C-alpha cells in the first residue's frame, strides 16, 4: 500500500491477496454419500477450486437448505466437513444436495450447484 502514489514508498508489510475464479468452484463427489439424521458424519468432498479465502471462516459446506457448516481445506481438490443434524419429513431417508462456498456467502452466485447428493437415514 502507498499513500502518495510513489512506488518506492510501498509498505513492506502488505497483506496477502488471493485471486480466484468462482466459476471454477466445483463439487465432483462426496464420501460417504450417506449418514444418520443425528449428523456428525465426516464427509470428504472432492472437486476443484477450493480455497480458504477468510483464513478458516469462509470455506463452508451446506447440506440441503440447512445452515452452512465449517469445512477444512485439505487441498484445492479436497475438503472435509461434518454433516449437520436433520429432521426428516416422514420418510426413513432423505437426499439433499451438498454445496460449497469459499467465502462464507450462501447466495446462489457464490455456491456450487453440482447436484451431488447426501442421504440422511434413520436407524431402525
């Protein structure tokens, strides 16, 4: 950063800047593809374009229409997250779409929409 426009006066303590393309963010697969309605299943998400823009607070997964849950970056092609609990609407199983955001935004423009499903089930 410079306050007078002179390149020789640039601050040596600059903050890192990360450039990414939101359209490159993709979910290709998840494992496991199902878990109990109680939540807590560690889900590995594989895809492309994963980055942690906000140093631990921006990378998130969303299971269906639920609130965002934190994700842990493994690489640009892999992350992990815990499935949140879910109430079923009468059936013994329900599949929801898993979506990812790099910046914590849950708006449609900031989240993946690759139709990769996670099935919640009830133990009998």
